C-alpha cells in the first residue's frame, strides 16, 4: 500500500494516508529551507531530503498509486494526476527528473519527483499510474528497478531537452554523508578518518524501519559547489560514494 502525505498537513505535524493518520514531525532546524526540504520523521523514522541530486543512483522496489489519490495534494503542493509521469521519493529534491529502469522487463521511463514516499519497507519509489503502466508495474504491483537522477528539465531554443541544477541554489552550510552504520564504534572510526581529511566530521543518529543507524558526515561547506567538490575528493580518496546534505 502506498502512503501519501500532504504538505500542508505535514507542517502541522500529522498527515492523512491510506488506512488512517500517521505521526509526522518536521525538524525545527533549517528554517531557511522550504518545508519539503527540511529533515522529517514519519512514525518515528527520520529522513533527510537531499539538496543535490547529482550522482544519485538507487536500486530497489518500485510500487505505484492511482485513483484513490487522484486529485489530492502532493508534498510540493501540486494536485496529483495519476495520468502524469510523476513519482514519490523519500529524499530526492522535489522537481528533479529521474530515469526509472525496470530490471524485470528492461523498460525505461523518465518521471518527475513531486511527492514524498513510499513509506513502506523495501520500496524506494512510488510511481504514478501512467508511469507504472509504461514500465509494466501495474499488473504485478511492484518491480525491481534502478533509478538514476537526471536533474531539472529545460528546453533550448530548438526544443532539445536537457537536465541540470537550477540556476539559483541555496547557500550552505553543507556536509558530505559518506556512511551509515548500525555500530557506533564503526561510525566513530570513520568520523575520525574524515576529520583528518575534511577538518571536521560528526555522527547523526537516525532510526530507519526500527533499526538505529549512525550517519557519518564530513566537512562544513558554504556552497553546494564546494560540497560537491569535497564529495568527489572523498570518493577519489577511497571513502566511497557519498551524498551532499544540508546542515541544520
């Protein structure tokens, strides 16, 4: 079952979804961010929306939602249209386009993220009915997929489509998240290594599907470009693929 959360209700601390009401809490920090950009919790599970989509690739299960939500508000305030090529994701920036590859049948589609979810264990993206139909997900209900973030869509004078970051991006501070561990000792070891490279690092505890994780973040950067450069530097230095996150 796909859970939908309305932006206006999220800001009040609760939201309506299939089957009833569920506890939602938006972080009091990051007041310079829009509501849907702030860290939030759903039924005690915390999520930190990404401000930078670049390099984002994810594997997991896709599901879909249809007529029961048609006409309702999405997390960015739009009206959900089951016949539009859109989708919900827990942390990608709203408005970003992603390519979805159905690993079961090889079909691909490009969708725009305009909602939050799915808040169901093991699922990474909730497709609109139109997108699910194109990808062959409607019948089985779920499918293994790979999603690749493309960016914000734009058209040139010749009608050619391209994807990029918006022209204006909020200034920092930002950090680079490079790991998440169930063992705090492992997180502390990575934090200590990061401190030597980035000058600063910290650990942010989070609960995901009932499991406590310790997220390790390095650096303190005043611009998105600086943070992206640091992300690449850390990857080149053997720290693995990380993501840029906003610091509250």
